[in-house]
C-alpha cells in the first residue's frame, strides 16, 4: 500500500469486521475500479486476489506483480 501511495495512487483499506462479501458489494456500489482482497490464504502465499469493477474476480496474483501492473496502467493514463 505504501508503494502505491508513494506513486500518487489513491488507496483505501477496510480493516473492519464486516464480512468480505459486504465489503466487495459496497466497493462495487461506489464504483471502485480495482479491489485487492487479501484473505488468510493470500497472506500466507504473499498474493492478493484482484477484482475489477464490472470485470469480476481476476484471480490471485503475486503482490509485486499487481503493484507493478497498477503503476504501469496509471503511468500510461498520465502520458
């Protein structure tokens, strides 16, 4: 999260006790483009599960790969 913020990417985290399904539903309602869901298995594997607004789940990917993809896509939009 710190690496994304350092590169001027807007990041928000929800550490509340709300179930994942409700958090995902809320994020879809407010049109969050990219959601990174980190469950227990993801933490053990050093991965994150990626979900896109209207794109659904994209599967689990290594954290470094996801961060690199996000940074690359934001740089393309700024150019």
